[in-house]
C-alpha cells in the first residue's frame, strides 16, 4: 500500500487528510468520511482495506477547525467499559461546531484534493460512518454530478425535523445508494429508516438498504466497545460490491 498524509487548503485553515492507494497506477477515487471519533489508526486501517480493492481513498479530518487529528484523538482504549461513552462527552462540541453550512463549504475542497491525486479516475464514490454516513448522503445530494455511489453505515441524523435533514434533499441524488443500518441504534430508529427508504424510492434513487441484525451503533469500528464482526464484515462485502458495479476498480 502507498499511504500519505496531506494538508488540504480550506477556507478556515488547513485540513489534514489520509490517502491510501494500492499502487501508483490509475484507480477510481473514494471519499471516505470517518465517524465522530475521528481520523485515527482504525479509520486508516479501514481506508487501507478499501484501497486494496483497487481505489484511491481520501479520508479528511473533518474537525480540523477544532484541532489536529492527534490533538482530538481518544486518550485511551475505547473498548474499555464506559470509555467510548465518556469520550463522546468530549466529541459533542466538535460535532456541534461542524454545521451543515461548514460541511457543505468543505466538500468541494475534499473533492478537489481527491481528484488531484495522480491517476484518480472519475466518477467518484463517497462513503461514511456515523455522522460521516450523514455527510456521505449529503455529499451525494450537494454534488450530484460528482458521485456515482454513496454508502453510509450506522449513520445518524438521516431523518430529522430540521430543514436540512438529509432525507429532504435526496431528490438531487444521482448516485446508487447503499445503507447499512444498525437495529440496536436508538439514534436511527426503524421509523427513520422507513422514512428514508420512502424518500429515496419517491426520488427514484437506486438503493440497497438493510437493517443489520443485532448490530449496535458503531458496529464497524473494531477499536470500540460497539464492534460487531458480523456487521463489520457484511458492510465491507456490500461496499466492495457497490464500488465494483458503480465506479469499477
């Protein structure tokens, strides 16, 4: 694998990003949004795995306005009882500061940085986890000509009462959508999943969505107490298939 850390010029200062690719040959590009815990070794390992299928994967440090990835990284083992929950008390202000307006302003810079990588071919794909899953779906609606595939896993906030709820903008989506929901996720109840599916269907979006059985929120993250191997491996399998049929390694 070939990996590097970039500094992306942004409107509000530099944003670090991790880039992984299998070799120096041309490959399709994938923009990957991490969960709220941020850009850390676990996310880099996941990006490497996706890149190994034949893609150039770029993962931005979304909370760059609040500090570097190292400064905001978890201080301890998130598999320990209560550690993940305690860390989220620290993360919430960063999440609140990452407004929809800021996320939308950041997206073109992320896309430009990915396209600028040598040999990246279009169209692109976008994928995300937790709050990054929300961003992946929003990215597909904000830049409909950019992404051929959009995937989200154990995402939260896809259906809300707010005017910027992602489900209200899916009529702009031109990507094929893949969603893996956790059935033990209080932040994404069954009625929200049904409302999102209905919105996607009404908009005519090609979709594959499913509720993963006995999966908690955060099931794909092996460095936390929420990890569920079955759900994590299923998500990798389904994501690999999505990318192969849409942007084609």
